[in-house]
C-alpha cells in the first residue's frame, strides 16, 4: 500500500511534500481517537527492545535522525509512529533560511537522497518554545550547530548558546561538525579545534550539575587515522558517545545516471548507498575503542536486518531518516518486530 502512496508523493517536490505530509500527520494525531489508532498501529512494546544508556531508558533502539524535524514542530505527531527517541535540529542560535531551493533530491534507483539544506531552522529559542509545549514525553536529542555566517574562530560561542538554550528541554545533545552543507564546518572535525570545542561544552555541562549526555556526530568520509583522532578526543574530553554517521560527499557506486547526479550538484548523500561504509565506521570505532564508546548508528537503515547489522557492529541505538522516506510510517514497527 505504501509503495502506491509513495509513487504519488514522489511526483511532488521533495521538500514541499515533506511539510505537506507532516501537516497531515499532525492534524490526524491532534484528534484523540485517530491518535490512539495510529499509535496502536505503529508502536511495538517489548522488554526485549528496551535499552538503558546514560541513565536514560529508551523504549526501543530505533530513533529518528536529526534533519527530519529541524524545528521540533512535529515531535508529538512523530511520537505516535513508535520511535524510541527523536533527535531535533540541527539547531543554530539564530534563525537562518539555509541554502537556495531546490535543495533536497531523491535518487529512487538507489533508495537515496541528496540534500544541501544548509541548517535551515527557526533558531534555538523557537525550538525550545515548541518543546516546552509538547504533549508526548518522548526522549529528545538536541542536535546543535553554528550559523553559516559565524566564522569558525567563533564557532564555539554558537554551540555554547545552543547548549544553554536547549539544556532544560533536551535529554541528550549532539554536536554536529560534520554536515557537508555549511562551508568550512567540517574543518571543525580536525583534532585541535574539535578538542577545544568539546572541552568547553563539557566544562559548561559539569557547571550545570545535571550533566546531559554529550555526543559527537561524525562524517563517514573520515580516514582511519582521523577516526583514531576522534576516539582519542572522546577519551580526552570525556564525551558520552558518537553518532555515526552523517551524510557522505561520495558518489561512488550509484545506479542513478552520472549525468543526473551531476545535475543535482553539491550535497550530502544518504540512504542505501551509505549502509556499508556507515557500518564499517561503527565497527572501527567499537573495535578500536575496546567497545567503550556508546554509538548511535545511522546510514542506510531500512529493515530489521540493516538495524541488526549496525547493532552487531557495536552500536547501542540506531536512527533512520532516508529509510523512513522510502519505507513509510511502518518502518519503526517493522524494525522493532524484526529485532524482537
């Protein structure tokens, strides 16, 4: 059934249909009887699915990756689809429009997306206000970044502002320095600036007393040497974990004609083509850290087998995004039933 619906939705601009569908879901879940039906259809409960990490009890290990609900507009509606947690953002201190449209593209032959959104969001204050009003008490991760016009030399200030703003409404934080769509951002993954940034946030975290879990989101394009640096930084700064991974700048092995891919232009690739590399990165970090770094894995997860692959490689939790677009609202229940 969803394949028929998807074929119709895919005739509409990807970004436009995203908000259209989410408005429909929000309207439906605002009606109590419909909300109960939707939750009953898509929520899977089982003690075998529960995970406890950083003192937080996750009802299941399948979360929604950052980028889908950038502004925390749809957390109540999405919670009815059975997610174990939702990561909002990337949130920046000030609102920004992001890159020019069109900026989100489907590659159906590859079950993939290319995006160059550019951290479009309404700013931290708006996200906080929405989270304070939410009805569903689902676990929320706050994915934070810097504004496009903030020089890298002042990037730490932006991350600190976001951390302070979201501190009371987020259950954990993810520092995003790995998006390919903000010029110069990935330079912050270099060892010296990254250590300084994370040390500052950890010091602030300790000052606040509650100490929220603080994670780092990395790119799948890092070399083994760079991954070794990341492992060392996590140990040095006492970071709580890693989200692996963001979108890739690689275009290797695609079935979509090269001319079509070239016409799309710059952006991060996500979906099925990323699955193998994303798993390799998870396995490398898990193995070379002695299994001591908790990992939230994303990249090419469409089925229970895909999720199991990431978990077997060393992940504690998984996230979906592109798989959600291609598989539809039943993806979480299908994965959870498969894992169960």
